[in-house]
C-alpha cells in the first residue's frame, strides 16, 4: 500500500484510528505508571506477590482467551458444531476457571512462596530437588511458546488490515512494540494492569458483538436460533460421523475440545503463574468468583457469537479462520467506529496473551537457564535486566515469524497448548497434593508426552491417508485436540509410576523440606 492510498483511506476511517490511538495511549500510560513497581526481580516477575483478586482474575481470564478464540475457534467450531459450541465456553468457565481456582490457586500460592519459586521450571526444581528437571522444563516451555505467540500475531492480521487499512506487517509491528515496551518497563505489574484494562474492553466488546450479530438480517434474533436447531445444529451435536471414523463425529469433537481447552489451562505456565502472585486467601476467593464470571461472559459469548456462522455460510469456507471477521465486515450495522472498537477487542485479547507468553518464556531462560546454569552468582538486578531484554527479543522473534509467515512454526502452535499441558499436568498437580511425587515421575511425564505427541501425529496422519512426510504431519496435526487430551490423561497416569523409584533425599535426617510441611498443613486443613 502506498502512502497516498493510506492517506486516502485514513480519511474514511478516522473513527477507527481514534479508538486505536486511545488504546495505544492507555498502554503507554500503563508503562509509565508501573515503571516504579518493577525495581527488583521479584517485582518484575510477580509484582512482589501482592496482586489482588480483581487483577489476578482478569489476568487469568485475558490470558485464557486470546484472538485465536474470537477469530479462529469461534467461527470454525460454530460452523461444525452449531449451538453445541456454546458448551465449550460454559465448560471453560466451570472447569477451566471455577474448578481450576478451587483446586490449584491456594496450594500453588502457598507452595511457591515456601519454595521461593518464580517460574514453573523453578517450582519443579525445588519441589523435586532436581536442577536438570528445571532445564528440561525451561527448554520445553520456550520451544512451544514461540509458535503459540506467533499464531496469536497472525490471528489478528486480517481484521486489523481490513479495519485500519494498514498492511499486515504494520499491525504486527504496532502490537509488538506496545507489548515489548510495557513489559520491558513495568514487568508483571504492567502486565496485570494492562490485562485489567484489556479485560474490560473484552467484556464490553463481546456484548456488542453479540448484539450486532443478533440484529443482522441473516440471524434476526430468536429466529436464528430456531433455524439452527431445525437444520440439525442445535445444542446437542450428532454422535455419528460422515467419514465413518468415530472421532470425526461432531459430538466427539465437541468432547475433545471441551477437555483440551478446559483442563489444559490447569498446567500451561502462562496461566499457572497468575496463582503465584496472589496477595492472600481473601483475594483467592474473590478471584475465583470474578474469573468464573469473566470466562462465562467472554468465552461463552465468543462461542455463542460464532454459532451463527452457519447462517452466513451454508458450507465451511476454505479460509475458515476468517469466518467471524468476514461476517463483521459484511454487517451493514458496523460503522468504522464500531469496527475499530471490535478490532481493539481482538487486539486486547491478543496483547494480554502475548505479554503473558513473553514474560513466562523469558523468565524461563533468564531465571532458570542463565542464573541456574550459566552464571549462578548473577545478581537479581542483572537477571531482571536480562529478562527484560529477553521479553523484548521474544516479542520481536515472534513478530518476525508472523510477518514472514513461517508455516511450519505456526502449524506447531495447534499442538503447543496440549503438549505443554500434557508435559506438566501430572508433575504439577501431584506435586501440589502429595509428597510422594518425585522427579522420576516428572521426567517420565515430560518425555512420554513429547514421544506420544510425535507418534500420534504420524498415526493420525496415516489414518487420514497421508503418504509423504509433509502430508502425515499436516493431516496429523489436525487431530491436535485429541492428541492433547491423550497426553494430559497420560501424564496423570504415568507420573505416579515415578513413586516406584525411591532416590535418597538430601538432608533427610536434618529437617523436613518446606514443601512437605506445606503439603501436610494443607492436608490437615482440608480434612478439618
């Protein structure tokens, strides 16, 4: 796009540009105001573990729901499952938020404080007394979070380009600079404050999107619901498959996507980290309620909005990722001001996830790898500076991969959620609940998940008719929800195997480790 054409379109879209400018100004203000809150390493990584319930809940929720949900999943699942897709959003609220906070939040906060752990790899290292497990986990996290981050950038490309008239590359650069700046300056506290602002935008934006969808002539309010039910796309998808394969049945696909998206959040490091920084028990109770309501409105609303896609498209379009953006852009009720607001909604969902991914991945390298192995005597000030730089580099690398359309990397993202959850589900949950869990079980879980993921990609690829290496991989990855669920279940099954192997613990005769005291105290509290 030439400068002349850009100036011409700017005149038509100034409302959208004004909304974007206000959003950018808000993010810059967050950077300035939170700079003083990130002076130490603990400040930068966890906000001094003093984050209240509202901030923690919004941070958890905005990290949970990214642009991939609004732009990709909502339209794709809406087309294939109809109103049944709403169950994904409901399950995300009940299992992924309410139950996750009840089961994990208090124990995670207490144990990570006792162990003085700032990252998931550091938690594993101190909980299981294994420095090499920390390195193993840090490498896995870094490898699988980059493609995840890259996919989030690409998830907003189409709608940003269409609304603002800017090239895709410019949209990615603007987002990358914003995320890089406020993370570099303010760290975790900047992250949670920006998440709070972005969460409010997401709540309002989802309600506006649903209202506009219901007013569209193709939907016409309650009539649209009746049409979907009468055409066989009601709340309960079919249990039979057109291909003859049981796992292709819409009802089965729904089940696997519910399990993946609702339980996967329990063990992905960018979400678990939100529990580390909660201020106190009162904030945990408050956060449990707020995060559940947030997930129900945002997640449930996004999928409900996507269920009407079938009324606009009789058949699944080739470019299924852009179903929702195409519907929004074709809606006659959408002026540039409203389009700008919806686009900022997508930007908010993306930036909240990107900032959490960058912080988790960079801290894994800076704290777990650099200070853990390269320079053990590094000061907190040096590590904090390194993590800041790594945050910025992580954002830049992810943005470049998105701009250059690295397909192999982006394709890998569809497995990253399930793979990370599959690696860490057992070691994390058993580590919180039983002192018998040990490093052997953790090693078994992570290694078997990686092996199983690769093996199942090729198995499903072959079952789908793939012959060449490329066909096997591309067809197999389409079954990523199933693969992720298998890996999570496998982790919960194989991690206890490690209990059969007993290694000698250091200082057994001297004192009980802090984490075991915490486990005993938590157990007594639960029994009482």
